[in-house]
C-alpha cells in the first residue's frame, strides 16, 4: 500500500504556549502532500518534520481564526523565495480571498507561481478537490464563524493480479489491465479461467477526517461515518463543558462520542486549551468512551490504516 500519513505540525489552540504550536497538519497520501490549516510557526514545523516545502500541492483552511491561518502569507512568501513555479491551490471560506489578495499585493509581488483560490461553502458537505486517486470533501461544523472540516478519501483501486496464476496460464502482459478491469481468460485449449481466480481483492480505500473548531454536533457522526482516523478538536475537559458551549468548542468526551457513534478506527485529540500543562486528563476522559483515542503532539506521524 502507498503511504497515507498525517504529520502533526501544531495542535494547540489560540493562546500561544511553550508546549504547542497553532493548528497545522500535512496529509501525505499517494505521493501527494496537502496542508490543513496554517497557524503561526507552521514553516518551522515543516522544517522539523522533514516534509519538503515543494511537495505541498494545496492548502485547506478550516476557518478564519488566526491560530488556523496567520501562517499562510508567510508560507506563500517563502514558496516564492524557494523558487516555486507550480500553482498553489488554496481552499478556504470565501471571506479570506480579498484579505489574501491585499496581503499578497503588499508582501508577495512578483511571484513566479500562481495562487489559485477556491472559495469553500462551509454550510454543506461536498467534494472540493478530486484527482485520479483521491477526493477531498468538506464537513460543515458549528463554530463562532463559518467553519468546516475536511475528509481525505482514497478512491477504490483495481484488484491485484495473482502473479502465480498469470505465470501458470502464461497470460500475456497485454491482457493484465483487462483482467484487472474484470475480464477472465480463455486458455489456448478453451478452458475459461474466471476473473476471481486470477485476482485478489483490492485494498480497502482509506480515509481521514479533520474536524477543526466546533461545538458538539450530535449529527456529526453521520458525516464522518466509518473513517479510519478522525482528528477532532478537544479543547476542554468536561469540567469546562459550559465554557466549551459558550465558545463553540468541544470537550474530549464529546469528541469521543462522535468517534464512537461514527464507528471510526482511531480518534486523535487536539486543539488543546492553554490551561492544560498535561493533557492526560483529556485522554483519560476520551478513552472512557472510545478506547482507541490518542493525544496528538507536534512531530507525531499517524499512519492511516
């Protein structure tokens, strides 16, 4: 299987601390790299993660709070200094476009690459990016301003050829793609070999959901049903449930409820309030509801499987 990894660059919330950087991740899937959110410090964390700047094809911004986008203009400027020539695609709420244009006119004149802005409708779930191997769709969230998450999904692949069967029946290479696409084979003696005997099923498509800042949404599990890995904000523990409700954030227990109800494979907690010097209280709370929960941390690389 080709790598499908999530690199955690930052998992803190709005107030800076010495423990965590602001929100940012890189999703590495089928040889492509996509950034999700771009808070302050993202460039330093990219360096530490050893993810090449040149591999970033697109940036997905969840919402326009500074801890999720203040690093964007600096990153674009650095791309220019590094000699980027390939287009950079940015997917974000539409209100960002005029602000980004103004900042680019001020700080990023003369770029040798084009910045392609794609306005995202945060109120509906739909596909915003698609290529031959993956799709990215939005997840509407409920925060104080327009906000959405993103799901990265592999497209189904063709079944695997059984090399022993190909050799046994001396099937020419020219027929392999036909067999992958469902054909069988007829030997020179007229014996029909069914497609199912010549192949083994393809690997199941993998998926990763990033749920940024949001209050608890009882129906959110329906939109992220069955993903392999779910990242869900867990700003507070349950003793701060009223504060979470006031500021449209979630507790670790609420994140775990979404994971449980969505039947996900693994839950990753993040976006911690600066009040916590030790996030184990959040982990314990989540694991009581959904045992396969983990704390995110800078430098962490998550295999989506």
